């Protein structure tokens, strides 16, 4: 006999249920009901559930309705701020209203999404030396600060999301002085955390969730309560995000900031501690010299750089200088709260730096990210399954869902990556009529993607033809910034529709402009491959330059490949191919967003039809009609528009 909760869920989706009564034109989708029932069973039995739900299944309501009706404490974790905000501001309020439910609901983001009143005051007090534009933006933010109730920077519209003023005033662990802060009671970050502790439904993102779970493992205070149910939407992002959290990173900018702060503490507080200034200045100079040596070498792989003797001398020279500084600082502990804070920060950073230099973990990749003036040193584990296994304890119902989880109709790669040994797995097809509404074209006679000049010329020709047939209304998705930057200026001259190029403005403002114009062409890389929802004729065509394989020069990829090959396995089929299949599926998913949508997908990479591995891509794509004839594709576009 079915449970009471299962009956409630089934009733919600029925032809005379709450959804049908509240949503105009609601039609029950069998796949949505199947997913909702599976989620209900997972919640009741506390079993793991992994569901790939194709576009149009309606997965959000399929997991939210059972979660809300269960009356259990639920955490919903997403991969993007956009989905987080859609859930909290749109989907949850609508459902709570429909079902007459009143649980406390909270939205919690990482601390750098909240305004810090302490930093705001500090920046305004030093405004006289500031650039005019930055000061103007700061004054606008300050005006907003007096009106906002939650301090969430996502609600700030008075300045550009790329404004250099924003990083100066958002909350950061490194600058937080805790209970010593004059704004402790009004602190937006603290208030958001308190709301989350009291809530029954909490919406977070994967980064925050994993950071919190790892803090729990180490025994430190946590932000999130132990919930009964955790739902991961956009779950395909979890394995890569987990690598970041089970690894370690050290930003040299943080070290430089500590040295500068110590010099300021000497100048303004501890005038009798001249050695602090001298040794901090020496550390800053040594750090700068070491960084310059790295910038000249330009290699991102620390293992390869270890054999460079001159660099090794500089590296361990820096460690020696920092230890000398730490030794002196210990003699001044307790004399200044600010000094004690910096001593603690320096110890953490020095340990990370030494760990990176030693490079002792054979199961990790050691890499360097080169910024404009500073570096980020990363240690990333090759395999996170073992660590993930500890996170997903058996007293919680863990639900993983996304539109793209399977490779070749198989979910086992995803479950292996997260160490999920026991879980119910489901593949739910999109209810959309892809066969009649979408056409997939790989044009004939394409040059090899390795022949950059010929591939570029052909790609532009294809884009011009398709864009004209679609009357604009096109996304052109690139696998590299290099290709985007090469194509954009040529298209600018050859296409007479408005061109919006990633980098001209923030993602959301470009999408807003795209929707407003009605006949625009948007050129983007990774950020636009997922989490973008443009429905109807506004988007009739998606063009992709090539199959999105990860660069073989990526350090983590190389380290993983070597480890897999040591086990006698094939790195291409274990890593490269699965990642590329999921990424391509995400890009393809931009095209058909509604049952009435029609459109054309054009891929300018004939490896999908010429190489044996192409079948894995084809098997994982929605069941679109296919053609090699570009004229047929443009005729289909003309017919739509």
C-alpha cells in the first residue's frame, strides 16, 4: 500500500490537483510524476537517488513538492547563483502558496556575496585617494546599504556587477574581525547564517555546501544544520567542484596582504617593534622575487618546475624568511588584536606554501594559476571518490539530479566519481518532440579542427549563413576564448544583426539585452553553455565550434591521466570523453527549452561522425533529426522564422 506522502504527491500532480488548479494550461507529464514518486520513496527510505531528467521533465517541481510535503528539513544545493535565486524567489514561494504551507525558508550564499558594513566604512574613510569612478560606485553602494534588508550583492543594481568597488566591500574571511566589529549585530553575513539555522528549507550552492561539510569533518563550527534530505540540482558539476574543496589552494596576494598589514601595525601601533617591519619587508621582497622568476618561466606544472635549481633556492629562501618573521612575531602575541589575527593568517598560509613546495602527494596535481600580479597555488586530488564517500552518510536522503549525467546511456561514471556505492538510478527522457522540432547538422567537407586557419574561415562562413537564415536569434558557443576573439571581429563586419560578445558586460546583462533586442547574436564560452534559459523564437539556432574536449595541458587532467594509465586504463575514455559528452549536452540543452520551441543545432566538428568515439556523443544527445546538408538546416531556420 502506498504511503500517505506518496498519495499526497500523486494528488498534487493529478488533473484536479494543486498544480492544475494554480497553473494556467498545466498538463501532467508522466516523466515528472515518475521522478516525483522516486524522490518521495528516496525521502521516506533515506536511500540515494540519481536521476538524469531531460529538458522539459520539470525536475524542479518533481523534487520540491515531495520535499515540502514531507515536512522534513531539506537542503537544496544548486550549481549556480541564477538557479539558487530562481528557486528562492520564484519556485518556492509559488509552491508554498499553492499548498498553503508556511515553513521557514532561507537562502544562504558564500560570504563574498554579502556587503560588509565594516569594510564599507573603512573604504569611505580613505576615499580621498580613490579614482573618481570607484568612489562614485562606492557612494551608490553605500546608498543601497541603507535600503537593503539582506545585504545580498545580487540585489544591487545601481552599479555594474564588474565594478572594481564591489570586491572592496564584500565580506571576506580574511578581513572579518568577528565580535570585535562595530557592526556585529547588524552584520548581513551573520544574519543570513542565523536565518539558515532556523529554516526548514535552505537553498545553498555546491561550493558552500561542500565547504560546510568539510568544516564539519574537521570538527569546526558549521553553518548548515544536519538535514533529513539533501537535493543536488545541476549535480553534474559536483565532481569537479569537489576537487577544489578536497584540495588546497594558496593565493600569493593573501601573503602580500599579511606582510603589508604587519608593516602598518608596526607604523601605527607597535613603534617599538622595528624588527616586524624589517622582516615583513624582507618577506615581501623575497615573495616578489620568487613570483617574478615564475612569471618568466610561465610553466603551470609545479612538478616540472621542481628540477629548476635557481627557483628551488628562491622557494626555500622564502620559507626561511617567513619562519624568521614568525619567530619574531611570537614575542609580541597578545599586544594587539590585529597582530594576533595576522599571526594566525600567516601560520595557515605558510603551512600551505610549504606543503605546496614539498609536493609529496603522488595522488594530487600541483598547479599554478597566473593572475595579473599574483599567483594561486593549487593542490588538487586526482580522485575524490574516497573523500566523498565520507560525506554522504546513510541517515540522509541524498538526491542527485541534472539534465546531463549519463555517458552512452550509463550513469555509473557519475556515481563512481562521487563514491556512491548504492543508489537508485533513473534516466528520464525529455517529453519534447525533438524529432520534429529540432534538427542537428554537422556540415559536410569541414576542415580538421586542428587546421586553425581553414577551420576559422569555414566556421565564420557557416555562422553567417545560419545567422542570416535565423534572422539573428542565435547563440554561438565556443570551446576557447582564442576562437571567440578570432571570430567576433570578422562576424562584426559580415553580419548585420546586433552582436553581443562575452566580456562586453556581465552574463546577466548580456542575456537581458539579448532578450530585449529580439534579433541578436550572442557569442560566449563556458559560462553560456549552461544555466541559460531563452525560450521561443528568440533563440532558434545554436552553433558550436567544436567538441569540448579538455586541454591536454591542464595540470589536473594530466595528473589524472597518468594515474589512470598506471592502473592500465585508458585516460581518454575514462576522463576526456565523459567530460566532453556532458559539456556538449549542456550546450545543446540551450536550444529547446519548451514543448513549442523549434531550432537548429550546428556543430562544426566532423569528428563526431568520423571517429569511433563520436557514437558516445550521438547516443547521449536528444533524439533530434540529423543532416549533413547545411542548406537543409538553413531552410529549416527560414521556415521557423
